[in-house]
C-alpha cells in the first residue's frame, strides 16, 4: 500500500529560517504521516529546490540531504551545504526574487521523493542579500558610489569579466560572443549595451548557450546616424541569458 504523508513547515513563531555566514540558511521542518503521527527517529532523504518568481518557476538551485528526524519528528539542515544537483547557492541573485523553497522528502531515505511542500521565502536572508550587493558595488570600506565604466567596442570579441556591470559602447559594427561556461558572469549580473551613430551591435550566444531561450541565439542593436540604441543583457541561468531592448 502506498502511503501519503504530509510535510508540515514551521509557521509564525515556529519558523526557523535565518542567514548564516556566509552561504547557508538554517532550515527546519516537522514531518508527519497522513494520520498526523510524527515520523520520528527515522532516516529521511530531503531534496531542496529554490524556484524563482513563482511556485512553478525556474529552479535556480537544487540540493539533497540525508537526515535523521528526532523524537519530535523534527529534521534540521543547512541549505547550501547539501549535495548540489543544479546551480550554485553562492551565486543566487537574491535581489531578483521572489523565491520559493520547495521541499521534497522520501521517508525511507531513498530517492523516491513523493512528498512535496512549498513556501515563499518572504524575507531574503540579509547576509546573503548584503553579499550580493557588496559584489555589485565592489565591497570594501570605500564610500565611493559604484559607477559603470564605458568600454568602447570597435571590433568583435568575446564578452569578458571586465564588461560585467559596465556599459559596452559600440561605435563600429561589431559582435560580442557569449562563450559556453562563462562563469565569471553570475546569475543576475547585467551588462549595459549601446550601439552608436549608425553602428550595429550584435550579441551572439555560442553553441550550448541560450539567448532569449534560443540555443546559439543572437540579437542585434542597429542604431541610426546621430542616435543611440540601448539594451540590457542579464544572465538568467547556467549558460542562459536574456536580452532586452533590441
């Protein structure tokens, strides 16, 4: 006989989800059977998925844990320390939320995850959000506001680390190529794009990289004489990018 079980999340005063240093979220849940009895002192498999935007949105991170519930049916773990299957926890762009934590459990300790619960992460862990902000503005003790650099583009090349969070000013028709595995650009990072005074700026994804959901896709910004065309490139996933404005 197949049993159905209910995963009960902590709510209100019993929720225990808070930021750790530097890349962890402490997470606890009580597991009960369908007859409301506690699943106690049992080895269970827990799979954590972090979804972006909606409860059925893209999975930006997935990991698994093997844990033992205590005498009260409580299982405790640290999100960010499990066996990773998708994404990189330290690279989640917390400012690009909302995010939802989906929890799947196999009470036998296997990989038959037939228990699913999902809840919105209503308050982004402060330390993790602060870390993202620090990376954007450069960190350190300096009080100088972040300013984007203007990087002139007059010949075709690959996008590189120095382009991130800066502005590409294309003054001679050129192509920027996004190489496979460009790991320096993390999910949520952006690059400003400008085509100037009749120049055409083309963004091309290499094979294995999606641009606006198309493998090896491309997009162009073609400016008129005396005018500028603007756009924005954002990394939306592993080897996945979204471009707007063309």
